[in-house]
């Protein structure tokens, strides 16, 4: 059986489609990875700011300045 032109064209189109699908999957995974890294960085920054704010609040003097105690 001879390979016809339409079969060659269909094989090339399938190869291009699979290549584009793999590129899209890779772009999705890379985007997902950077999104997770960014979310972790924001969470870490929020945690550090909150712990500093809470520790500063805990250690400040709460007695009134005019108190004789």
C-alpha cells in the first residue's frame, strides 16, 4: 500500500498538534510552579510582618504614664 499525500499531511498535522499540546502543558506547569512560589513568598512575607507586629505589641509598655505603681 502506497502512502498518499493526505496521509503525510495528516501525520504532519498530528505531529504539530502533539508538539503544541506538550508546549501548552509545559507552559501550564511552569505557570503553576511560579504561581505557587509567588503565593508562598507572599504568605512568608505576611507571616513575618504579622509576627513582628504581634511581638512589638506584646512587648510594649501598657501601664499608663501617670501611674505611681
